[in-house]
C-alpha cells in the first residue's frame, strides 16, 4: 500500500447503498440526468436537519429557504438508495454514479505540510473493508481532485442561491439554477 496502489475489493454487501445517505454534487446530478434521461426530481430529495443529523449546521452545502435548511440527497426508499436494483442488488447507474460512491470507503491521507501520502480505508463508515483486491492510486487521486473542484463549485452555487430572496423560494429552485447555469455554460462553449 502506498502511492501506487491500495488493497481493497468491494464485495457488494450493499451497506453503503442502504445505510449511508448519498449527497451528490450538482455535477453528479447533471451526469445522472444525462445518463438516464430522468427528471432530477424523480431521484432527488431535500432533507431537513432532523432527517440527517450527521451533517453539521455550518456545512456550506445547506440550502436556505423560508427559515429552514435543506440538504440535497439521493432519494432513499425504506433506507435503500433509489438507484439500487432490487433484483441484482447492484447500482443501477454504476457508470454515472456520484463521485462520493466511487470514493467510498477510501480515505485521503496527507502529511502535516500537505504532502499527499496515498489512500487508506475509512475505519468508521461501516464498510467491511475487504483487502483482496488492488486499486490504482493515480485513478483515485484524479477522482479525489475532481471531487474537490466539484465541491468548491457546489459551495459557490449554494452561496449564490442562499443570497437570493423571494416569496415562495424552494430548495428545488436550486436544481433549476444549476441546470440552467450548466446549459448556459455549454451554449457559450459551442
Ligand atoms: S448511486 Fe449507486 S453506488 Fe451510489 S448509493 Fe446509490 S446504488 Fe449505491
Ligand atoms: S460497504 Fe464496502 S463492500 Fe459494501 S458495497 Fe459499499 S464499498 Fe462495497
């Protein structure tokens, strides 16, 4: 284990698709919409603090509307992710799944001076951490970097959204905001 590889193999126990609430970034949502053609409201939920007590009040991705806080999440039905196939028990959007799902249960390690030290496996997220496989670190690192950038974009968008004031503001309006801004970006690149 080190900077080249990390020992792990997913055994599809489904723990992370049932016991863990997945919080996608806007980029994940856009990728899922493109891959499935689904309306995002078919698979998104907006959770209030009593529904997701693990996320601190100062997390920068809380959406603020009408005196309430909401967090964008993938829907769960009886604690099962909307996209878990009930027959195969595999992810139904595997190629388009959120980056958070791809990085689970890897933990980024760095030295005190910020030097990258490789990945290990989180010991406290419920994954059985089977070590009978090998995962390439450079690919994980690229994914981690991409997620960092997406999280930054996400926080910037939430900041803009939270500054808006109008009657009838709903957390769903955030989705319209980032889908519209993504379409405008795509058009300006054409
Ligand atoms: S999107 Fe797929 S991998 Fe992620 S929690 Fe849902 S079923 Fe699991
Ligand atoms: S908890 Fe670990 S072993 Fe189980 S499905 Fe998730 S990544 Fe795979």
